[in-house]
C-alpha cells in the first residue's frame, strides 16, 4: 500500500503546506482522502489520472477537509470522466456535500459519470479491487468519521479530526500504520480536547495502546508556533515505534 500526502496542516494554511489530504494506492485502486486545495493537480503530480481514481472519502464537513469538492467534481465533468466515482462519508457529511454541489449546479445528471454515494454510520465497502474500506465515528465537534483501509498485506487507520478516541485505538489495534491528528502540544491539552482535537502526546499514547508499527502525525495548527519536529518529540515520549512527520509528495510504502 502506498501513502502520499498532499497537505498536513489544520485549517490554517502556510507558504509551503496546506490542509490535510492524501492518497492511498494499492494498484490498480486509488483513493483520495478529503477534498482540499487542488485535488486533480495533486493526483496528476503523482501520476494518477483524475479520470481513473476510484473513490473519495470525506471525513467530515469542515471547510478545510471539504472545500475543494466542487472544483474536483467540475474537473471530472470537464475532462468527461466516464468511470463511476464512489464517495464514502457519513450522513451529515453527505448532506453538506450535496448542498455544496447543488450550490454550483454540479450534481451530475444523465450523460456524465455517475457518483455512487456510500453513506451511513458504520460503512464497510469491499468492491474496490484489493481493498476494504471501513468508516467509524470519532470524537469531534461535528459528525466525523475515522477511516480504516485494509488490504491482504497492510492496514491503515486515519483518525481524522478527533479528541482521544477509544474507537481509534480499537480500530488501529495491530495495524501497520496510524495517521493521527496532532493539532498541538500537550501544553494546550484542555482547550484542544474541548475543541475535539488531540495533542501530539495523545497521538503517541493512542499509537502505543493500539500497538501499531508506524505513527504519522498531521493536522498541525501553525498558530501554536510549534515546529512539527517538536510535536514529533512529544509523541515519541509515549510511543516507541516510528513517528513520521510526512513529507509532501513523498511515497511511503506501508
Ligand atoms: Zn474538523
């Protein structure tokens, strides 16, 4: 399974980084997770045709995770994509996503590619060759889904935005890799947890309890003026496995 990050910040963008989104590839299947920035450009830069990726997963309806949905769908219409696009999300996110597309008259009609919405509470989907996708609820300020993507060889969990979550620990138990949000330092634990976010130390604790091989940190809040390397050290105080600050566009094999 290949993992490629396009952005790893929280809601505030910087000169050289942008809102969290990434791609998971298990050839021939490719899944885009969250729609921020310039999704088609990101896919093209890693050699995935926008006409050919299989699915989009939207974790929740906060703007930094979903604002680029209209321009993604518009691109696919303009390049005359034929392949159906599956969109996995929870019900609240589905409702907001459809409102957003309706606003721009972008809900595809006849003669264009079909969108297959795969929505609900606990979603399990295994019709992408070589992959199984599960969505599960986490602890954020709005209805938000964590993601588990499994193949015969590896399993990957994404916490999305969440305060520390027992469900993430359960889903990530024995997984190959956990991508966990680390919005800030444990010095700001109370306020971050109240806002439905985790500290880097708590991301490390979750990785340790789950017994994963590798922890990727993301969703950094630059307003806290902490370098990701400091958050990495904080997570390493609780987790003795590999802790990675993702480099954008680097291909991670898990
Ligand atoms: Zn959020």
